[in-house]
């Protein structure tokens, strides 16, 4: 009868017993599996190190031990206790003395345990101290499970605590913002005369529209490589959305126009919910009121938490999320805004950096003809004039104290803070583009730029990427609300208007549209173009590494943990399904495509 044993390192003296056991009839016992673990102070050793202990007569030309086949194994229980493991397997019966030669290198190992396996007839082989060794192994596994269970419970408790205080922040923010609106203590209700019910409805419509725009962009980008025929019938409105956005260069135009819409919505939301000076709601003390309501933190938290929940569902349920007319209308509005030329100054920046880097601008459309060129450059000129006027009017309002900026802040300090925030938002907008632009660069190339390599390593380590994106979005939204407070005009009827314009135009300025133009072009799109043109140089800025750490810290704080709870609730209420339910996984789609191609080849 031929038996098979597995040898796991436990006690060195067991080798002597094992040697004598096999010396009785070396051909009786067939292939012997030896599994050993290096001590080497806990460090892993390679199989080549192990083979050095074999005598020369048992080594082949490639340096391996005779017909012994070596390979590393990933046994969790053994690896966690001693390091790497090495298998030694013989395909032939061991002759007398071979085992003694094998014992020589293994004497440097520790803990030998013989684990029984079945013989060729299915009968279990037994060995001395089997029960003792089995109890030792079971005790070890129980200890490991206890450790895992403890850390799992601890992690769950921390996450639950984060969700609870995040829910509390959201509820508190909603309550005090609603109280401020209905007590006519916001900029819109007190300074602009907007009726409280209208202000309340506008506020919540804008919050939900903002969430739709944030999630919708991710869906349109994510569905670009997916065959539209797969969801034409099941999601007709999603098909209409993608067909429009993915036509020609419309995706780029959509992103430009949508960015202005997002900024404008943030500015108008700020007007609806930002409190006036000296506001007091629900009998709260002045410090708490000013910290949450006066500073704009409350409205910012509401926008971020609800917006993040939409993005969570949009990431995995793109087809269901996009299947509505609201996002389709948003897509049309974004394209109309881009076509108006208001933001065409960003294309001038794109052309300049394309010339500087000798990189052609990618396009899927034919070259513009003469009339199209005239129209294009005319809109660039119009956009530059509009941007210049926006800066002039905003600076005039700041110096005259006609913005929603906090009372008592010096005008010069407001301007300096505005420039700092525009640069900060711009870096956060650009760094996302730059990080994905360099992710596939060779490691040796990135080593030439240590700061950029350090930033990439931090971002793409473990689950840091998702945490960074969430934290970045929170920081960007908060900064935009703060920029809105600095730049939004607040000229009350009867006061001198900016540059002497009539009251109707001044009311338009009061919506925050001037600040939205500045923020969109200077604080967002221009930085994206710079980052895409010089991604490595962009990431070599030491501030980028500091900002990445800030974003990770903001996400770890758990301020927006409620977004996951809201996402689950939203998904259950509206019945969102994963995209795989409708179009299959990427592997299934690839298999189907291959089958169709094979059938087509057979047909021809």
C-alpha cells in the first residue's frame, strides 16, 4: 500500500522519528509532501534560498533539488505564524537516505507537524501525536478568529457612531435652515423679498437638482464604452441621454456647461438659505447660530450629504439613475450654455496650452469651416469680455460692501481670501484629472518626480481613492459656498447699483451669476486644462500632497457617513437595480461579443 504524508514544520526532533519510520521500507511510502516554514526572524524566504541546502547530487541543472518541485503556498494559518511557506514534492518514491539529505536544510526551520491525508484507497493515514497537533492547530485558528471578530466589531461600532452623529448633523442643519427661511432671516427672504414658501421650495428643488447633476455626469461618463443597443428598450430615456451626450464632442461641451450650472445652483442655494447678520433661530445661542447658520456650514452639509448619496447610487445603477427627463433637460441646458459662448474663454486656455505642449486637441468631429471658425472666435471674444466684466463688477461690489460677505471683514481680506479659495478649488479640480492621467505611467518614469510619485502612491493605496474622491467633493462644495458668500452681490433697492445699471439688471447680478462665471472659468475649468496638459508637473506641487491628506481626513471624520444611509433608502424606495441586471457584467458582455464575432466569421 502506498501512503502520502504532508509534513508541516513543528518539532525538529520529529525528523528523526520520521526518518526511522521510512527507513523500514522506503518504497512502502510513496510521494511525500513536505511543507516547511522559515523562521529567519519572521521574514519571508524564497524557494531559491531553500534549495541551497540540498546536496549537489540532488540538484538539477536549474539548481532545483533533484526531482523535487518547489513552490510557495499561501496558507493563512501558517503564513501568519511564521512567514512564507515552501512545498517540496517528489513525484517518485524516496530511496533510502534521501530523507536524511532533505533534513539537512530543514534543520534551520522550526515547528514540525505531520498532517495526515488519505492514501490512494481513501483511508486516512495516522501518525504519533496526531490529536495533540490537531488541538494545537484548532486553538491557533480559534485565536485568529477571535482577533478578526474583535476588530470587525470595533470597526462596525466606529462606523455606526459616525453614521449616528452624521444623521444628527443633517437633521440639525435642515431644522435651522428651515427655521431661518420661514422666519425671514435669509438673504433671499429678508433682503430680496422672496416669499418664504417660494424660497423653501426653490431651496429644496435646487438641492435635488444639484444631486441629479452630480450623479448624472458620472452616469454619462461611465456609460460611454457600453453598447447602447443593450439598453435601448429597457431604458429609453437613458438611451436618449447618452445618444445626445455622446454625439461628437458633446461630452466635453456638456461638462463645460454643466459645471456652470452646478456653480450657479450653489450660488442661488446660498442666497435662499444663508442667514442675514444677527439672525437668531429656535432660541439657540449666538455662537451656535453663527457657527452653523451664519457661516453657511448648515446649507453646505445638506448639499454635500444629499449630493453624495446620489453619487453612490449613480456609480452602480447608472441606467436606472439616468432614466428620467430631468437629467435629459439638464443635458440640453448644459449644451445650450456652452453654445451661448459665455464660457468659451476656457477653450482659449485649451488652445494656448495645446500650442505650448505641441499636443493636438482631441476631437471626433471634422474641422470647422470658415463660418464655424468665425462663430467660434466671436464667442471666445464675448466670453473674455464677460469674464472681465464679472471680475470688475464683483470687485466693485466687494469694495463697496455690497456682497453677502460677513460684516466686519475688510475688503482687502475678502479679495485675498477669494483668490486663495479660487486657487484651492482649482487645484482640487485639476488634481483629479492629473492623478488619472499619470496612473499608467511607468514606475521608473514617476521615480524622476518624487513628490508626484508620493501623491500617486498615497491616493491609489488601498481604498484611499474612493475616500479621496468623497473628501475632495466635500471640500470643493464647501469652498464654492464660501466663494458664493464673498462674490454674490447684495444691492438693496434704493442703493446705488453696480456701475449705475438699472434695477432689473442689478437683480440679475444679485443672483450670483457674476461670481458663478468667475468660479467656473478661473476656479475650475482652466485648472482642469492645465492639469491635463502638465499632469506630472501639476502633481509635483507639494500643496497637492497636503490637499490629498486633507481630503482623506475629511472623509475619515465621517461627516458624510449619512450619505450611505440615504443612498440605501433611496435605492429601496425607487427600486434601483445594478447595471449588471440589465446588461450583464463586463465579462459576460465580452463573451457575448466574442460569440457574435465568431458566428459572423463562420457565416462568411
